């Protein structure tokens, strides 16, 4: 079974969210998602300064099998992106919860974090997949 850290929150579409500082979260894709996608070969990240609503498609990851949209788990402004993924997208396969983060968002509504799944709920969600 995939690794599911207990300190993260998750979406049904397999993004994870980590509270970084007051009002800012880091976002990536879960270990389960990268396993399902296979070897990643390309990542298209959002532009810094772009704003997205919760659930908006904001990035794309491509593997040897398929391309998959990444959705904003919360509303807000992109304040940082993981530039290393442009040259080495396989970081996502090797370290989905660490160096494989995608972007950081400054939250418009911190209450949206409460709508995300905790690790136990996500574990159940993955088991149903």
C-alpha cells in the first residue's frame, strides 16, 4: 500500500496539502497517484501570481501512460512553484511528499482546509479505488 503521511490533508483527486506557514500551503500529488501514473516524464506547473478557485485545473503531470490534470485543493494565489520538476519530473516518483512538491498557495479561505480528507479518510478512499 502507498505511503500516507498522517500530517497531510488530501483531496479525492489525490492531491496532498501541507500547512507551511499561516495562510500558506504546499501542494503535491500522493504516493498513490504517482504509482498509478507510472514513470513521470513532464510536469506543467502554474505561473506564480496566478489565482485559482478550489477544484480548478491548475497543473498537468504526464507519464509514459497518460496525462493527468492537477486540481487546486484550495482557493488562492500561487506564490511558489517547484522549478526542479521542469528538468527532473521523476522526483515526483521518487519523493512524492518531499522534494516532489508542486506549488505553494496563499489561501483565500483557510476554512477550505477543513473540507479536505485526513490521512485515515484518504486511506479509505484509496482502498475503494
